[in-house]
């Protein structure tokens, strides 16, 4: 399984769309830094994320909290800690970072 990380806002970068186009069933996507904005409920990016079948969606909790959006995240998105991020990175066979 592959872990995709996105650290750019879907509004200001093409990284979001590039990552979406590369996701395969069983993959994990982790939104961190400004990438967490893609998980805000009611946005086109969150709707795209939730429409994915067999893709595990995660948001780095510390980055969501720093941006004050923890309570605005779409239902079904998993908040994870830094330790969870490390564990996920070691469980996946590769990590693809999208900038």
C-alpha cells in the first residue's frame, strides 16, 4: 500500500489534483500543513476525497488544530497524531509526497 502526503491547499496548488489522479484502491492519503484545508466539510476537495472508494483518508491533527479547522472537517476523515503518521509511514511500502 502507498501513502500519499499532500501539504498544499487545493486552492493554491495543483498538488491536490495530482495526488487524486494517482490514488489507487487501498492507498492512504494524509493531508498535512495547508493540505488539511482539503478536508473541510462542504468544499469541493472534501467531496472528492469522500467519493474515493477504498482509499483511507487522514488529516494530521496538529495541523488542523493550528489552523482552527478541527471542528470543520468532513465526517469520515480520520485525525491522526505525529506518532500515527510515523506508524503509517512504516506500514506503507512507499510514501509519495505531493507539493
